[in-house]
C-alpha cells in the first residue's frame, strides 16, 4: 500500500498539487467575531483582510487531538503507513498534537516530522515526500528522506508591517517600533522559529531581497512563492525565479487565512528546497 502523506493547511500546498499527489491536509481554525471557520474554507478574503484591524481581530488555532485522530483513523482504513509533516514546533504545538493522536491509532505506523518551517517551505517537503511515496518508497525510507530535507529547506518572508506578528505573540513591540517607518519592510526568516533577517526600504527592494536570498542556493530542487493578496506580484516573482533557475519546479500559493492573520495583507515569501 502507498504511504499516505499528511500536512496542515498553513503549509500552502496548492490544491491542485495536493489532489494530484494525494496529499491530505488537516485544517487549522480561524475565528472572526462569533464565527469559526476551517482554514482555507470558503472565506471572502477581501472581507477577511478588511476586518484585520477590527475589534474582533481574527483569532487562530491549530487542529485539535480529536481532529487528528479522526483523520488518521480514516486514512488507516486505506493504508498502514502515514507520514505527517507539519509546522515547526518552534511556532506552535501541532507536531505534539499529531504525535499524541498517532499513539491512539492501532494497526497503522505513523511518523510525524517537524518541518522546522511553515507555509510553502513545509509544503515543499510534503510535495517531495508525496512524489516519493507514489514512486513506492516505504515509510521508513520516506521518514529518513523527510528528515534530511528539513535542514535543506529555507524561507524568507516580507510584509508591510509586523504589527500582526506582534498581536499574535510572534514579535516584540520594540522590534515593531524599529520597522514602523512608512517605507520600511521587514524581512523574516524561519529557522525553527520566526527570526528577524533584516529590512528593506520600499516594496521593490524587499522583493529584490527575496530574489537575492533565493540566488544564494545554486541548485534548488524546488521553489515556492507565497503571497497574501497580490497574485500578479507573486506571478512576476515566480517568473524571475524561472529565469534564475530554468527547469526547476516553482509553486505559487496564496497563504491561508490563518497565516494571513499573522502576516497581514502585504505578505510575500520565497521558499527554497535545496537539491
């Protein structure tokens, strides 16, 4: 039986890719006012971002134990091996919940991998694992491969402001003040946790910084471009990467509402999986 590959909704695997590779996604939750939605459900994203500064600022939460148990149990009726790749434990506890759920499932071997990243950097790991699973790799081999991919995965993000990260507890107020000038765009790297990388003056220089960051990796296996609201901007960045790395797969995806709640409407990022 083919190993089932699972990831979470913040990993940003494009829906068509997930369907083609049989990647199962467990959704996070986003609460707006009194309503709670599954991440990546049919939300009006324009309305979502308009409400970012309202009193009922969106709140987010990870999948709970029961949801993981139900998902793993359903997959266990079809396979006896599952590989589950999730957002970094340095950002939230999804991996711990997934491991607790795995212990509840009988007659199915489940390996949970801490990607030490998020958004499409995690997604690239899940995509590679799913490709290998379809080629017949067993769970032990897949888990070994996935762990080796973790230190070879890199991501740099920019956004218009870090005030949303401050609200979510992922950045300090002092740091926010340092980049509060109108044209200063923060650059954020994920290395197991959310880390300041630098700053750029203006959007164009921030995008150039993302491209320069990607250029540090001469032989990437795949790349990803995450965006919050500007699909055309993301397409142009992906096009630049296409010229930089001919023939390398490049995935583009809108960040989920849960990610958007923490990064804001101006988020843009590049993920690189080294070859």
